[in-house]
C-alpha cells in the first residue's frame, strides 16, 4: 500500500492525500485523508452516501487546457466525446471551456443541446447505425459534420437531407486497417471491425457523394480505437488519411476537415508514468507530423483523456468475508455502477479515504453485491486492512463509469457530484427505486 499511497500523494491534481488537522489544538491526525480539490472525500461520502461518483472540475479544465495547448500550432476544435461521460453537469463545464462535441445518438445530441442550444455548430455525429430520425434531427439543428460509416448510410442521409431541404456536410469515416494495441473490444481500426468504410473504397464513394446535391463533402474522419498508449498507430492512421486527402483534393473535392477521432490512453496503473503534458504532446506530434503542409482544420474527439482521471467512485465496505483462505471485501457499488473491471478486466487503483502509514496489507477480492462472479473491482489485490463501514475510492472512473452504468439487479444508479475548488454541486441525484419502476405497468 505504501506504494499506492505515495503515488496517491504525488498524484496531481484531482485526488490527493493530505494531512488533516483536528480538535482545538489543530493537532495533526495520524492518518492522511483523500481529497478532491479542497474537499475531503469522507465528507462527501457522509453527506451524499455511497456509491457516489465525484469529479474535479479543476482537473477537467486543466486537462482540456493541456490538450488544447498540445495542438496550439494548428487550427483545431476539440469535440469532446460525449459517450465517455454524458452527465449534463460535465457537458456544461466542457462546453463552457469552448469545446464542441462528438455524439453517437440522438440522445447524446439532445444532451448537448440541453446545455447549449448553440453548440450544434460544433457537433460531429459518428456511429455505424444512425437512424433516419436521428439524422433528420441533426440536420434540423445544422450540426457541423456527419461522420458517415457506410454507403447505405450515405444514401439514407442524402434522403433525409432532401426531405428536410437541408444540405448534409459529410466526412467518410475511413477504416485504415491499422492495428492498435488495446483491448479487442475497443479496437476499431482493422478491416474485421464494423467501423468505417475501407480506405481503398473511399474515393469512389466521395465521387458519388459529390454528385448528390444534398450532400456536401467536407472532410475525412478516422478513429482507430480507445485506450491507446502508443503514438505509432495514430501516426500510421494519419499517414493514410493524409494520402487520401491529397488524392481527394486532386479529384477536385474540397476537404476542409480531418477528424482524427479520440483514443488517447491514460495510465490506470499508477506505476506507469502519467504526465499528461508529455502524453498529449507526443500524441499531438504523432498526429501532426503526417499532416504537415496539408492545411486542414483538425477535429479531435478525446473522451477518456479529458475526464478519466478527473473522476472517482466512492464505495463503502458492507461486509468482510472469507471462503477458506480467500478474503473478500464486499462493497456497496457493483458492476451495474461501474462496469469496466467486469467487462474488460480493467485495472483501477482502489485506495482508502483514510490512510495510515502503519496500516497492514492484506490480499483481497473487492466485490459488489450483484449476483454474478464477474461482479468484481479487484482480484487478489494487496490493500490496507479495512473495516466494515470504511470507504474506498476507485480511481480513474470519470470516463466510461457513470456512462456505462445500468439498473441491473434493479439497483438505482449512483449520485454524481462535481467539486470545483472548495465548492460542491450535486449534478445528478441518486436514482430511487420509483425512478426505476416509472414507465412499467
Ligand atoms: N470517437 C469515436 C468515434 C469513438 O468511437 C470513441 C470511443 C471516441 C471518439 C472517444 O475515445 P476515447 O478518447 O475516450 O478513447 N467503454 C470503453 C471505451 C469505449 C470507447 C468507444 N469509442 C472503456 O471503458 O474503455
């Protein structure tokens, strides 16, 4: 644990251990307390209950700033990928920082419009299965760009545009057939994946699109996957896209935009280095090198890299139990609240809200109450010995945490709070069982 705790102390800036002073004499307490910005997390757990998602507004703003700085040399728009965390409070914060949005459904688009009616001009719409209703709604608010993923979709979009008497600005999402070293479920840039049109067939489709008066060819888009920590796959994909853009321009198309997608990974295991300035800088360099001399407006769709490390899930220990020599810590959060460990066997740091240097370690499985053996947050993990009632923070849960939460086992989803320096705002109240039953008969 000392390793984790030390890392915790060093961990800038969202969740850090600090010394706490208490009593009349303001004596230093023996234990360190985990804070989000200026707020001790134990106070949030006491006030709002658990499971509870906590986000640092400061960290989100700072990460956006770092990301933007990395691309400062080229015209670009950050279209934050809404799927990573679509809570209105988070979207409002990101919109206020001047970002656009990448949406993949009518529902996500509606969320964006709820926080800012004028944001449509900064919205790109991706996804392999857009319905006519969704495309028509997006045409009506005149979004920036449709990232079209198949020939059939192209004609369906043209039809919707004709019916709406609007022109659809399009990019084809090309599949560059580039491998990315990530979990197979979130790798998208290979020919065997359902995403995009094969890059070799793109020119033909662009030519057809250009002949339709309801379609306006405007860009090329690509996204090779998520949680990618090496730069080379991004560069390789960009090289192919850059070649295509040159060809398309020779063919007479006007290509103003390249949408580079998202996918930049974060360090979930704190033994890996997590200097975002460095990783964002290398990522930008890797994307921009192949684009030199092209003069395009770059669209970027980061999700995880912006919100992942800015969020944690607080959960308290319900029970301790042992099955022979196996020790379990049963917590009140479960796979329905936070799916990543169950779905991808993803590693997340789990740290206690109060930490004493002298605390002994024990190897435990941290598991939830859902009736599946796959309902775990950690297996055989060395954690400080905890008692029932103690609270843990599951770190780096800001992306694909609440967004993937469900009501499995008829469990209401957690509340979410946004901390901004010394202030705390509930951005989503805890669901109730009545919320869940509403709409059923
Ligand atoms: N753009 C497109 C077209 C995408 O499909 C995605 C993610 C992104 C942008 C944002 O990628 P990011 O920057 O967040 O890596 N549930 C999984 C991740 C699924 C990602 C799906 N697409 C997880 O928890 O790891």
